[in-house]
């Protein structure tokens, strides 16, 4: 059976896990405190410096360039994963 090339998520479970670990490390949270949709700022008291640090670490870890304008979408793990997927596709 052929795999669909139009998968809704191009990131594998390992990459999503790595992103979650990085975010938790920067926000100084335990992994069980962060869900895919919990909001970094509102739910976890993250500040703009944390957002910049997350973007920078993602760029270094995944060897990507992410436009700083994308930070407005990086409000939770789902948003971060979507931005990383799109940057990896370019």
C-alpha cells in the first residue's frame, strides 16, 4: 500500500518530541505541563525573550532559517511544529 504524500504532518514523532523537549527546557517546564495546545504566554508565563530563544534554538537544532515574523504563530507546540515544517519545506 502506498503512503500518501499529502500527510497533514511532515514532522515525525521524534522531531515533535525534540521540539517539545527544547521548548520545555527554555520555558523551564516539565514535559507533562505542556500540551500541544497550551499557550506559552498565557498558560506558562513565557515572555518575548523566551520566544526569541525558542526560534533561535530551533534554527540551530534543525538547521533552518525561520523568519522572526513567524513568532506570532509560535504560541503553542502545534504552532511551533507548523512553523518548523514550513521552514523545512522551503
